[in-house]
């Protein structure tokens, strides 16, 4: 897990917390914007807000919130249970890339 965390840091992705088993939850900042990631029962969701003042503000968004400055991405994990932290971080890396491609060009 340390290697993935180091790679994320080098890419400007700050992970403030990783925890839980059902759901696995990860939150932090990407390019200074708060994100919240959760995975449970083989499905995962990622939400990022360019205007949120804290991770609580992002988590309060109905994760499927759309609108100016909000980015939502979801998918299925490789298993029917919550992913392990390593798999969650690898998915987070894909979410960050999708956000940057969509919003940053």
C-alpha cells in the first residue's frame, strides 16, 4: 500500500484517510479539491467537488450530484465484496485520471 500512496502523492493526490470494510472509504484532495470515495458490495463511487470547503461537504452531496464543479464517477470492483485498501487506492488513481481528463483536458 505504501507504493501506491507514494505514487498518488507524486501525482498530486493527497489521501487523508483510508478506512472501513463495508464500505471502504477514502477521502482527501486532488489538485486542491476535496474528494470522497466509497466501495461496498462490489460497487464503488467517487465524488469530487471543486467548491467544497471540506470532505464533509462532499460526502453530504448525494454522491450522484452533478453540476458545475462536481465530478461523479462509479463502477464495479473486481469482487462482490468491499475491495481491500490497495484495490481501492488503485481505483482512486483511475478516478483521478478520469477527473483530470474530463475537467482539465
